[in-house]
């Protein structure tokens, strides 16, 4: 057959011929069919591999892709004063977390750059969380209190393609009063440290937990701290939540009501403005702490979060030790404030009697050594000795007593051991005795040392809290209640001292005279209120040290003490203050007077015979979220 | 021109298969675009499919011989329109492929495929002899190569490559000398590295790299492949259910209503669904091939086989990409992927197949 068809040829004939030819490619078409089968088999084996042979791998990865664990942080309980007013609150903020399910180490540098974090410390932080073996789902907090700019950065970078590990978490950030009000009482929170995690006390905490580090925050951490919840959410590739898979709600921490009276606390804070020292106000009848101030103070807000700024280092390095709670940690010689105890001890042991008197020519010689009195008091009996704080009188009392008897009565009023207040790191102070000297200095006691002990010098040291508690106990007739900040919590029974109330009365009368009969504490006098008190001026450097050639620095002036209570009969409040480098107790007396005045002014204002802890509704104490910023008895 | 044809001669099996595939596609588009700004895509797709059936009807009505007669006119128009897209075309996804307004725009290259099918059929059916002469081969390659290069520099490598199987199957059926085949293979072997380094853009090179080793660049080009494999794998045997696939719904899958629609489908319908869908495509291909076998003439056979080859290539490359067995080329899955031009062009081609079928008893 001759195929010679041009394009112009008739279609019919062309079709005819082509049609004959149509079957020529049958084999080739069959080949194409086999090829098609091969292609489909090739594709199906691809699906077989992925969907049938090991779908678990891909299901796992789909889960990793889409499921994020987000911590739901429990807010800490608020800390309230005795009237239910808020001392420590929380405020809403945003924290940034790195979710560990899809964390990539190579993302850390751009993240650090975007959020102005230090790259090295960020890496160290992430490593710390990883090595600690915390559960994989626990995200790593890396920044707190995100600014709007930082939030925008996170929002635009949290998609699956960029940094899917970024997670913004709603945080209730601790908000403390400004200017360090009650800072030492409430303490502060911080992220649990590596060292703490290794100790049994913090064994139950996880890396990244925020715990109380000091003060009430630490002491009552278990109550204040809630239980964090967790939310597992499915996210899309932009990091937006699609829906919640499961939601374990956080249990908020319980609010805590303190015995502190904010009104009194505020006055006490003011009296110590620009001074160094401490004020403690107690109700001697219960041991409730009404106010506790230590100055200089610090602002807990500066390091209330997880990540501490450099301010923290400044505080630690500050020579004035602003972090130290002087009310329970300053151990200083009590000076003349020891004299009421000395007088009581002398009367109780019979070393002196009501008729005991001496002549003060401005000092006296004992064991060949002349001890100066701060003035010339002439003939001095029990009452005048205390009212005018005559050293010569108490030298003689000390000389007539055995050191172990002095120690017995010092310990009876609470010196030399912790008061047991519900705050961490309370100091014990020192009550010298024979055993104490053997134990610490491996020497025998010299009778001559009694002389300085008798006026509160020598080795004796006490804390302001101990002093308030000791004098308060004497004031109510020889009964000591455990000082405390949270009512009705693990209180030890009150200690009753075996003292003759007649002798106690003489001591109280003397302290009344100090303030009201032209004694050393006249500056503490309040019209209409029977204030009793005792001044004290204590050398910072012990006599022993001076003897050893220690040079007294110019700024190491004597510490000024004053301890006072009121009213004389049925006392309701005792206030002790330590005014460091205040030179003389007379200068400390107005501090105590101001606090006492505030107490009685408020009492008069409220017209209540006795202040009582406000009765808050029980649900408010259980798990409240909102408490009015100011409420309670003060406004009634 | 034969005037009457029974409606029973219509390729109803093909229509049913097409309807089934399109229905799966619309369902998957609906599922993949829920709660996104493409949420309207599923009914737009449905409208396009209706338009597609009209296109199929038109493609059936006009005798394909008339169309073949105008093949070179169409070719000239195609080249002209492609050239026009460079001037007035719209840019999207970094490439100038579309022509028209924002509301209605056509991807010209989709219709160029149809023109290439007609051109190859016309050219090869007019040749005589058992085998293709080198001169004719080169001439045809040149004719196909021109629009191919124009599409390639849009740039749209994937669509440009779809011209190759049309040409290839035509040459294969027309018969070629094995010497030519060897020569072409050698030429490709030499040209491929040159093409890789000179012709391909950086992102295209990255796609090749990510195809060879997706984990090397998990957040770049490899991301799509990895996410697609995760989606497919997590579908397992029965799938995670419509609108239940986290890869699809969480939009970890890129363009899950277009190029990666089969990945989304595999996640939500599992291996069983995949077998069903691929089975439908296979039957459709076999139906087209059967129409080629019964074609009244060479030209009809070339048309059907060209379209079959084109469809097979699309399925191979797109579905192969979804399971990580083919590089990411960005060509859609015919009849399922969302996109009007693709749907209409595909239906026109199926209309041509039907056209050939209806004229099998002519004369």
C-alpha cells in the first residue's frame, strides 16, 4: 500500500487509511497500560510504607507537631493584715516559656536576640532544665513581665516554621508594697535554686517553681503556694490554640492572714525612716506580733520573680545588710534594758531585798578595777536604781549574784534561745554562764565578769524580738507567749515563770518611773497613758574586744535601745526598738512612744476595748481570687 | 460531519469516575479550608466543576478533526497568550502564570497543555513511515519546546514538565529509532547538570535537594515533604476522619487544598481511602486508554494517549510528591486540587476523549 497523502487530500480517504493504521500501536498501548499499573503500584507502596508499615512514627510526630503543654500557674495566696487588708497581692502579667516538646537549641540565639536576653545564660538555663530530668512536658520559663513589644515579637515568631517552642503563659506576678513596707516580715519569692532542689526540704519541687525564699513567704510556702495545673492544647502551625485536649485546673494558694496591724506597721516604718534598726510590737497577752520593722529595707518587687536582676547582687553586697531582718537577727548587747531583768533576778534570788541601797559616786571598784557609772546618783535604792539606770547600783547587784543565777533568769524571760516566731532564720542571742564560757572559750568564769553582765554588756546579746517578748512577759506578771505572725498555728503553750508577783510589781513600778518620774525614758511619755519602759545604750564592741586592743571606729557609736509597754496595769502592747548607732536610749524612746500612741489612738478611734483579728468569711480565706484592696475595721 | 449520535454512546463510565473523583476533591477542599480564609473554596470548586461539565460537553460537540485542523492556529494563539502573560500577567506566589482580573483569572499554561496535545496529535498523525525521522523528531521537539521554555521562565517548572509526557508518549507510539533514544538520553545526561546549575532557580534547586534529603532542611523546602509524610503516615489504615486530621486542620500541611490535597486526603481517609481514590484514577486512565484503542484514526489515538500520559504524569508526580517519592514540583492533582483553570482544562481534555469515542463508528 502506498501512503502518499498530502494535507490537502480529502478527509474521508485520509481517515480511511489512518483508520486502518489505528491498531498498529496496540502493543505500545498495552505497554502504556503496564506502565500505568507500575506507576500505581509504585505510589501504593509509598502509602503502604507510611500508613501501614509504621504509622505510629508519624502519628507520634503529628502529635509532637500539634500538641503543646501549657502550664496553668496557680496564683499564690495573698497575705493580709489582721483587719483583712491586703499586704501582698498579685498582678497579672505574661511570662514566656519554651515548650520542650519542640525545643531546638539552634533557635535560642535568635530568641535571645529578639528578647534582649543573655544568650549564654539562656543556654545554661535550658541545659539546667534538661539535665535535671524534669518531665518532658514541663516548659522552661525564660522571661517574665513581657512588655507589649516582646509580646509582639513572640506573636509573630511562634508559628511552626519559626520558633514553635515559644509559649506565652498568663502569670500572677507577686506584688509587694512599695518602699519595702513589711518587707522583712513577708519576705519574698524566687525560683527554686539548684542547691535548694538538692536539699530534702525542697525535694517535692520542680525546676522552675517559684517558692517563698524568706519571711512569711517561706515559712508558710505550703499554704500560700497553690498547685499548678496544666493544659494540653492542640495548636495549628501558627502556634494558635485550636482546642483544649485536657485541662487540669490550677488550685490557687490560700490567703494568709497575719497578726500584723498595717496602721501600726506604717507608723513603725515611719519612725525608723532613714535610720538603721528595728521595731517590734507585740501583744504580750497572746504573743501576736502587731508590727515588725527592720531598716534599711529592700524592695521585694525587684526580685519577686524567677529571674533576678542585678539589683539582687547590690542588695547582697550592701554593707548595711538591708536583707537582714534586724528584728529577729540583730544580736546586740541589751545594755541597760537588761536592768529590769537583773533587778527581778536579784530580788528573786534574795541577793538584794527591798531595803538594799548603795551610794553612787560615779562608779565603783570591783576586783581592783574601776567601773564607771554614767552619772552620779548619790544614795540609790531599788526604785531609783532602775528609774535613773544607775550602773553602780547594778554593779553591786551583779557582784552579789552568781552568774548562773543571772543566766537562769535571763533564760526564763526568753534570752539565749529562739522565741519560736514563725519566721525563718531567727537568731538565738547569747546568755553567758559558766557552761557557756567553758564551751565557747574553754575558760573558767571570772566573778569580775558579772559586773558588766549586770548592766547588759559583756557577752550578752539579744534580738529586738526577744527583748519585746521578755519585757512583755514580765509586764503581764511573768508569762511568756510564743511570738507569732499567723494566729492559731502550732503555738507552744505559754511559759509561766516562777516569780513572785510582788517582785514583778517592783520592776514594773521602776519602769513606770523611767518614763513618768523623770527617769531616762521621759521622751516616751504619753498623756493619759501609763507607759512603762527602759532605755538602753549598748556598746557595739564588747569590753573584751576593747581590752584586746580593738579600736572603736568613729561610726560604731553605741546602739540605742528602748523597750516599753502600756498600760501599766493589764498591758496590751509591748514595743522594743533597736536604733543602731543611736548613741543613747533616750533617742530611741520617741520611736516606741509613736508606736504606742498609734496603737492607743486607733483603739480610741474604733472605740473597741480590745483589738481582735477581723473575722473574715471562711471562703475568703480558702481560695479567694479578689479581695478589696482596702477593707476591714479601719474604715468602719 | 456525522449529525446524530446516541446519548448512550457517551462515555458514562468516565463521567461517573470523574464525578466520584471530583466529589472526593470537593469534600477534601471543604475539610482542609474550614476556618481559613479559603473557606469558600469548596463551593467555588463545585461551581468550576459544573463549568467543567459544560466544557466537557463543548469538547465533545465539535469534531476533533476540526480542532486538529486548527491546531496550528491554536498553537499560535497559545504562544501569543503566553507572551502576553509576561506583559499583563498577574504575579502570585512569585510567578507570572495568571491572566485576567483578581476575581477571575486563568492560568494560561493549563490550556497550553491542551494545545500541545492537539499539536502533537496533528503532527504525528500526518507523518508517514513506520518510524520517526530525526528531522521530524527535532521539529516536533522544537514546537513543543518553545511553549515549554516560555512556561518554564514564568517560572513554572512543574507545568512545563507536563509537556514532556505528551511529547514522549506521542513519539513512543509513532515509533522511534533506538539510536535516537540513546542520543536523547546522552543529551539529557549532559544537559541535566547544566540545567541544574544554570536554568534552575535557587528555590528549585532547594526542592531537588530537599527531595533527595528532606531532613537536611527541615524548615525550608524539606518542610513540606516532611509535613506531608507525617500527614500521610498518621492517617494509617482508616484515616483520622473528615476534618479530624491535625496536620490538615492545624495547617501544618502546606497548600492542603491545592498541591498537597492528596496528603490531606490520605491523613483523613487513610490507606483505604487512598486505595479507593487511586483506584478511581486508575480506572479513569484505563477508560481513556480504551478510548484510544477504539479510536477511529491515528489522530484520535494520539489525542487520547496524550491526555492519558498527561494525567498519568500528574498523578505520578503529585501523589509521588505527597509520599516523598517525587520532588516538590508544585503541579496540581487533576480533578481534586482546588483551582478553576486546571479543572476546566482537564474537563476540556476529557471532552476530547469523549469526542474521539463518539466518532469511533464513523465512516
